[in-house]
């Protein structure tokens, strides 16, 4: 059994992701931005996917200022994207790089914090599309590029504590995260033993981002880990030290004692 400490305290070598191409969705803000920066700092070419170009440019500038490796801005609204858009995304990666070594399905939305009896159907559909269906479609479309990785691609989906144990008023968000856990287990079982490709989930835990502040407006953000604090778990799963880890749902933060 993989120890949580091994992941949360993971000290990544600086060249961990050298020569690798890693795609991060929601790379303009919060956890995605921090993961993209950490990947670049460890040698990767990072594809910055997201829907707000100004935010992606900001992440790009931060990577460049830190002297990181290449980053490329890839505007995409995963909620509105069609299967043709996702296929085109894969075609662009294939023609430019020939392979994709890591995919971090991080983008997500919170939806409403309200009883299910009052939950709006249109919000429900948006949350399930963004947090689940679009991530499935994107990953499926990118599979040819991921399977072309010579190092064995690592696919990460983003879960949550409310995707493991139901909690009142978390509505479609909680349901989408439960489904992400099931998607990871199902897909991981299908690729088990088929080379080094691996599919896992990460639960970031309470992290100081805009989404967390919206969900817990009365909370003091200074009491929370920053998005940068939790990047070791992502680096662990993206690099060679996690070869053979497949179908797991890992915590990016140590359990509180
Ligand atoms: P965040 O600060 O709100 O960032 C979410 C990112 O997703 C933003 O970059 C956002 O882009 C992007 N995004 C949303 N909808 C999109 C769409 N349709 N197309 C493309 N990009 C889209 O949230 P976060 O806290 O970093 O959360 C990141 C992930 O961790 C989410 O999956 C979340 O559920 C999960 N998580 C977070 C916590 C926590 O405590 N923060 C805990 C458990 C799980 P824009 O900025 O352009 O809107």
C-alpha cells in the first residue's frame, strides 16, 4: 500500500519531467496554475488549457519569468467543446509533438451549494458536463497521443473528499466527483497490464483557491495549504516514481492528526 506521506512529502528531482509534454486543464488559476508551474519547473513542456486566455497568459508569463521550459497556451472551454474540438486537440498535439506524456484533468466548477430538492437542472447539467463528461471525452480523444508516449503516460483526474463520502448541500459537484472515482477505477482496470500507461485520481484536500473561498466564504484562507504546497503529489504521479501505480485515489495532503 502506497503511504500518503510518500506522496505529500515527495521531493521531485529537478529533471523529473525533462522532455515530457504535459497538458493541464484549468491552468489559468488555482491548483491547475500551480501544477502547470511545477511541471515547467521540473523540465516539462506544458500545454496550458483553459477558457480565460488572460489567465493562461498570466500563467505563461510566470513560467517564463521563472526560467521554466516551454509552455503553450491552448484555449478551450471544456464545457462547450464538441467531440470534433477534442479530436482536433489531439490532432494538434500529434502533429506538433507526436505524443503526450501526462494529462491533468483539473478544471472544474462548484455549482450550487443548496439542497438537492432545490437544485437547478441547468446547473446540474453544467457541473456534470464540466467535471465529468468533458473530462471523459477529452481523455478519450487524447488517448492516441497518450499511448504514443515512450515513457508511459500518466493520466490524473481530480476528485474531492465529497466524492468519497456524501455530504449535504454539495449537489452535482459531489455526484460528479463520485463518478470521477468510478471512472478512474473502471478505466484503470481496462489499461492494467497494458504497458506503463496509468490512470489515477487525486483529492487535493482543502486548498486556498477561489473555488474553496466560494464554497467556504467564512473560512480564513490563511489556515489552508496553498495550491503550490500540494504540487508534490501531482509531480509524484506524473513522473517515473509512480510507474505501476494505477487505479488509485490519492490524497495530496497529509491527514490532519
Ligand atoms: P479554481 O481556482 O476555481 O480553478 C478552476 C479552474 O478550472 C480555473 O482555471 C477555471 O478557468 C477552470 N475551468 C472551469 N470551467 C472550465 C471550462 N469549462 N473549460 C476550461 N477550464 C475551466 O478551482 P481549484 O480550487 O483550483 O480546483 C481545481 C480542481 O480541484 C477542481 O477539479 C476542484 O473540484 C478540485 N478540488 C479543489 C479543492 C480545493 O479546496 N480548492 C478541493 C477538492 C477538489 P477560469 O478561471 O477561466 O474560470
